């Protein structure tokens, strides 16, 4: 029986082939054997996908789209008439357990046999996931099923899960479903002391926080989410990434219909929905969970706080991600006061804007501990402000984001985590002796907090602690910072003075180009991608936990944020990697796999990158006898090149094979490469000078306002700009 095939537009054909739309138009006019339209209109014709692929193959044009992009396209082309995401999620779970050759065999089946096999495998997987409906696939789903098997085989099950989640949660603003960034999830999990056996997330979403708990060693994972597709996705993802854990995920409203009413766990992690007024205030007015006071109607977040505490064993900890207004709203004062008075609130940690959605707001982490009957009295609360610059006792400014730097750039998770965990661990080790850290952490007594407002905003308390900085040490630090800034400014001036280019003439130069896919087929270029997470977690996770000789992975990971910020590798490896994991070498060309956000898109690997593992980055390894690395990096990272090779709506994913490179002699490449190298140095010098200028200004402003520095008596006030001094 012939296989069904979707229909594609000319634009889709250009994406599949890795060429421009104009090239597709030329093919249609010049080649009589180009597939005839099979649908659409005269102005917007549609073509049979399999016929197009066969024609491209006959011409030597292999598909430039990745398997995940093929799955995304196939889902889009089938629209809303195809099968539901729940059935496909179950198939991902089943496919992840199959060896590569079985996945290949499934993708090659006829439509009838493919649908029958997918039906059997997804139905069998449904038995391991609670509360799922009967799996139903039809002949019209064959193209999607084939793309899904291929995606799992080539990129891993997590990649397939991500594509399915995009489809179901496209309107994330309407659904209120946002993923917690992995570094933030890891931070929340590391705020839990020890290794908790059981962890609950009552608003689990896609399961990011529970996955972080599993990485900490948790073996009982409980989750609940209002959206059934999110609950199922969370269950499937956790079963894949933590196969040794017991997973129980339910779909229901946690506040109104708690799926685990009698459950007590060692820890709760949660990023609850913000600002929900219809959370059940009236019907839950006498709920026994409100041990610290009935949450006002406008304080749904305080309902989640008490829900978390109600599920903890005495002495157990919870970490919740909350909006900053919860710390100071007048309506929540009484509940906040009781949380402080009882010792249930242990710490409030402020995050910088951009750490999580909504990106323009600096969210907070509340760390709570359920009081133990007859336990020790808790006399203080820790406040940490990672959003402000960190000021050491000697006046050193650390981790401040430069003014004018785009706030959508990746947060400095390494610095945020170091400051938050450092202060928290010092506080838990000695809550009565830890004195805080000027500009970063402050320990407030319970009595001092119980005023008429009970404002728990970290910035208010932490920034007041700067008065503890020694004036003479700060003055010396200012002098050093000023000298460093002067040197950086001179270096920037020298770099900016380089004149290694000239005008092209009356019109811009034009050249023939080739796609990266073409260069790879010709042997001039090799593309390396990071190993899919599930290639390790599914096939090796069980072995990794039982092997006595397994060594922890210590090599750093280069992330797309490192390329954007110009830093060295800062990522943390997910676990042990074998010898097949790609490792960066000097001279490799690194391109961000995600085009969202500002900053450079590409760079050439240097000594500081060598030996690191790949994060969400494309690695191009050129043949030095045919391609100059800096020439390649300059053109691959060009704005118009990235735009032409990117797909997606909210997140722009760069398809590596579609990037284009001019075809120039090696000697001319090297001239361009030298120019691009100077551009890279100019950007680095400008970034360094900006950082030092902000650090120096921050030291001066903080010293003046904190009383450690005094203005010069000889300083003469300047007249306001724009006004006459006469």
C-alpha cells in the first residue's frame, strides 16, 4: 500500500532543500520533471511532499532539515486534524525503549503496518501512565508517526517531546504554561538540604523541577498539573530521564482537588501560577491547610505556600518561585507575619529580571521549612539579593550586569547560583553566627521583621548592609578599578583604530554561495552536534547508577549563552559522557543553535574552549586546507544568514545545514578572516571596557551613598547642561 504524504508550499520546499525561495522558483520554470502541483491555487500551489523529496534526491539535494524540524513541519502540515498530543507522547515513551534498528524498521513500514505498530506500542506504554484515554491512530497520521520514529532515533526522545510540547502549548500566554529554565530548576533543587527521598511539585508543568530533584537523587517523584497534556508530558519525560525513580503524576487543580491529600514528603518544589484570583477562595475558606491564616482572595501565591507546607514532613523543606509582590502586598501581611513568627519561612532570595517568565520582573525564591513539634526556635530569616551587584567586604563588585546591556541576554547563572547557595549554606550551618555578606546577604531577626508592614523584600534589607564595608579598603579598590578602566579604554581605542577594510565601490560585492550541507557533502566541513540527552539517560542511566567505576563528568559545557556573552564554557554537564561525545578543539567554529536574544551568533574556539563539551551549539569543524575558520565564523554568524536559516515562532531554532557560505579562494578567505577576527576583538574590548566602567561607577556610587567615600572639597559644581552659565 502506498504511503500517504503531506502537501508542502514552495517556501517549505526551500526549507527542506536548504535553498532560497528564488531557487525553488527557478527549478519550477527550468525543469520539466519538477513535481506538478497537487493542490492549492495558482498563486499558492501545493506539492506532494514525497514526490518533492524523490525529485530532490534524484538531483543530489539531501534534506537540510534536522529530524526534529521534519517532525515540527509534518505536525504543522497536518494541522489540527491529526491525532492528539497525548497519543504521540505515549508513542515517544514507547519508541525511546527501542534500539535504533527497530526505529529505522518502523519508519520504513507501509502506512497500514506503521499505524498498527504505533497503536500497539503506544497502547502498551499507556499502561505505565495513569489516567490516559484509549490510543487512536489512523492512516492519516502515518507521516507524523514516521517523522516521530525518525526524530527519536536521530535526536532522542527529549527532542521529540519538545516538538510536541510546542504544538500543544503554542499560545503559552493564554495557557499560562511556561518552562522553568534548567539552571533555575537546579538552583531550587540544590536549596533542599541533603538528598530528599520523596519530592512533590503540585504545579509540575513539563516536569523540569522534578527532573532537577531526580538529578539530586530523589527516587519518589510526585506531580500534579491542571493541564492534562502537561501532566502526561511530565510523566513521560520523568520516566525517560529518571527510569530508576517511582513516578506518579496526576491531572487536576491542586488547590481545589488535591490528588495526594495524605501525602507527606521530604521536599516540595514548585513554580505556581501567579496572580490567579479564581483559585477557590470561597469554597476553601475552612480548609485545614491554612495553618498560617486564610489567604486573601488576591493572594493565591500564599495559598500555594501553605499547600506546600501541608505536604511536608516535620522538618522538611520547600522552595517556591514567586513574584516579588508577595513579599510586600498589604493584603498578605498577616499570613507573612505568621510564617515568620512560626519559623516556617527560612529565606527569601531575589533573582534578577530575565531569570524566568515574566522576563521583565525579578522573581523571588521562598525557602520554607515545616516546624517540628518541640524543635529548635528559629530566630532569624535569611535575605539574599542576587539581582544587585555583589559587594565584598573589600568593596569588590561582582556579577553586575552592565547598564545598557540587553536584559534578554542569558542571566549569569553561575554567579547567581554561587551567591545564593553560598549564603544559604553558610546560614544553615550557623543561623545564629552567620552575619551575612555586605551587598549580597543579610540575616534579619524575627522580631525586627514583625512590624506593621512585614515587608520581606530582600533588596530593602540587603542593600542597607553596605554600611559594613571598610572605607579605606573600598577607596583602594576604587583606585585599582579606575586604573583597569583606563587601560581598557586605551586598548579599545587601539582596536577601534584598525583600518583593515575599504569601500567595495559603487555597489555591494556579490558572490556565489553554498549551503553548509553542500560543504559537508564535499568534505570541506564536518558538523558535530551534542549527544541527545536521552541517548545517555535512557540507554546508560541505569548502568551509570550501578557502575562502581563511573566517574563524575568534570568537563565544562559550552552553551549558547556563553557565545552570546563572550565568556568561556560555563555550563554544567548533565552526567557522564562516553568517548563519542563531541569535544571542542581549537579552530572549531561554534554557532548558537537558538537565534533568540542579542549578542554574537558565532565565534572560533580558542584555548579557553578546548576540551569542553557541547551545549545547545552547532560545531563546524572546517578543513583548514579549504576553509578559513574566522572567514567561516564571520559569514555563518551574519544576521541575514541566521535569519534565513531559522525557524520557529517564540524560539528561533537555527538549522545548521541551511546556513550559506560564499565560495572564495582560500587566500581571499584569509583576508576576510583577519577582518572578522578584528571585529571579534573589538567586540571583546568594548564588552570589557563597559564592564569595568560599570564596576567603577558602581563602586563610586555605592561608596558615596554608603558613607565610605566623600566628594573632593576642591570639586567645582558644573552648570546644568543646556543652560547658559552667564
